[in-house]
C-alpha cells in the first residue's frame, strides 16, 4: 500500500472504527488477506478491536490492498467507502439512467 493510502486510512480510522463491520468484509478480501490474517481479525473480542486489527494488517498486504478494501466497502458498507474514494481522488462512474427514467426525471414527475 502506498503512503497516500496509508494516510487516508489513518485519517479515517476513527469513523471506520465506529461503524465498520470487519467480519462482513472478510469474504470480499480473499485476494488481500490470508487465512492467518483472517483469523487474527476474527479472534478479537470486540468489533472495534477487529476493525483495529484489520486496519493494522491492510497496509502490509501489498499495493492493491487499499483498492480491494474500498471495493469491499462499496459492496458491504458503501457509506464508508465514499469518503475514502473522495480523498483518494477515485471517482465512481454511475451508469446512465435508462431513457424511460431520464424522461421521468426531466419531466419533473417525481415532485
């Protein structure tokens, strides 16, 4: 993990610690974490301690660890992924609306 991503995790540690559900993320992190890492996270007694352990392990798991972590967050807890993506300068492209939906929105029918 590069220094920029390490810094982003440090700055968001408290919000991640408050809201992250690390056990729910583990199945999405199989490319990043090995079995020992996963066990080290699971064995912790509290959700906060599991979060701390996961955030301690991630920076040592290679250059794609941050990206894979954020992708996992997008799947499981997208409200936590947004601030990380924004600070990292990663923008998610939202597919365009189907034409029927575009017509509905532009007509003001939703109001």
